[in-house]
């Protein structure tokens, strides 16, 4: 039985492993339900909880804006919001631990420095890993500002740039480079006949092709890169070794690159950047009675966001690391975190019935430079003017800051 205020007087330990969209939004809703002052209560007696956020970074990073952050470092600097500036995270019942999670067992989270943290409830929100420069090696804002400045310098110095990979990141990066540096030769190489993998219509993909061509990006479709010199770090990365470094520490930028395609064509570029998907973190989850809970799309979860195992009802997962959605999106992760946090809070408060989340259709909005965008929601492709209403100049940064209360105190929420 998981502990609650009705079953135990000892501190109830809640650990959130991973921050950003999912983990930080979960922290906000845990705070609102368990720690925020209730203005209607005669006394302000709150549950005896300790909520620990474990994150490799010391702040929230608005990853949606990162491709533009690499081409506009002043804009990029604003994408990082330090945890030290978030008012409610300074609550005495909240602690923030800086560290890299290496293993999660049924009762503890283990870090690379040897520390471990026991829990009564665990929320896994570690996300997925990407290689640098989209995956960030930085753990502090100062390091991050320096990191994006280094990437910007390489982009700025190059007269020709080759992007390998026609997923959302590759497309948006190519579009941002060409939009900010129209004089550069920007080439995007993708192995399939159309870009944008996933459950999307060819009509949508062709709209994206038209936009990229209008921007001036040279598209090389249906061609696979079979050799590259010099190789980037990700090309020799061993994904099977537990001792492998974090992907974010491995770079995908290569200067003075020569890329050989399967057709025999050779493309030379002053700078090549590989944007070829993500890596999961299944190696850190060690649950003996649920060894098959990690599937091809991530950790299998119930509609309550508990992992799909009768043995570990106190362990939840949300965000990109779980299988909740085929297309990994910030909004989906934030919503899953909302459901998970409310259910953990309900359990702590001794409320028996857990909430179940709604499954939303797959969607993708591509922000292709400052003036072009495309959106497919479910089976519907939105018209440009309708989509424009949901496009923000800051790529949604202010909206995320407001939704997650990063600059204000969240109000108390009653779950009764």
C-alpha cells in the first residue's frame, strides 16, 4: 500500500526524475495540490511531504525554440529559465537535486555521483536524449549561453550548410538558418522521398516541401548518407553500452564535411549537422517485476499515467519517455504530467479514485523560419491563416512560462 496522510505520519517522499515540460509541470501541480496555502481553510495544515526534483540542468529550457536559438543567440539565451528564479520552487518542502540519473529501482533513484534518493512515489519524466547541438550538454545557464554561442559561430562562419535528417528538428533548423542567413547555401538531405516521418499525410508533407523550397533550402530527398568525412561523434556512438556518455555530450557538427550518398553523389559543405532522431533511456529503468514495461515507443502507462504494471502502482511516467503518444510533443508531456501529479496528490491525501487522462490525436506544427508554418491535427491539415493564430514570435516561450507559473505563485487546487 502506498503511504498517505491517513496511513502514516512520516514524511511522504515524492521524487520527480527529470524536469522541463513534463517534470516541471508535474512539480507545479504537486505544489498546487499539496503545498500551496488554501485560502478557505481555517488552518493551513498541509501534508507532510518532501518533493524532490532531480534534473541534470539547473533550469527549464524551452526546447521548441532551440533551432532558432542556434541562429539567434540573444533569443536563445532567453529560452533558459533558472530554477532559482521560480518563486514556488523555493518552498522548504521542495528540494532540487542537480545530477544525472543512472538507475531507477523499485525504491530508489541512483545518480552518477553515487548519491541515491528513496521514494514513496516516483514520477519518471526523463524525456528522450538527442545529440548536440539540439541535445544540450550544459547544466547551467552560463554554460548554455556559451554552448549556443559556439554553435552560432560555426553556423555564422559557414557559407554552405548541410542538414542530414528531414524530421521536425532538421526541417526547422534548416529553415531557421536559411531565414536568418539567406546568402548561405543550405541543403537538407533526407532518406525518404518526402520529409516528416510519422502518422502524417503526404499532402502535409508536400506543403512542407513547398515551404522549404520557397525559403530557398535545397532539398535532396530519397537519398541516404552512407559515408561522411570527417565523421561526427554520433556516427561511432555505441547505443548498447551502459557506460556510453550521455548523447548530449556527443556532437553532430562537422566542419569542411564531405557527404557521400547511396547514389554516389558527393555533397561538400563547410558545416554538416546531423539531426537523426532520439535515443530512449530504457537502460536506467530497473524494475524486476516489470521488465517488459519499456516498449518501442517508451514506458507503457495506463490512462492514470501509472506504469502499466500491477506491481508498481506508485511509479508514474509522463512526457517523451512514455508511450502515451506516438508523436512526442511538449503539450502532451505537460498534460500527462498534470494527470500524474494530481493522481499522486490524490493518493497522498487518501482519495481513492484516480483520474484518467484523455488521449489526443497526433499533431505536428512546424515553425519554418519566422514567416512560414504548417500544422496537421489528427487527419486535418489546417489552413495557413487559421494556423497563424497559434504561432507566436517567441515560439511559445511566454505561453509556457505562464502555464507553468514560472514567474508567479500557483494557486491552491482542491482535489476533493
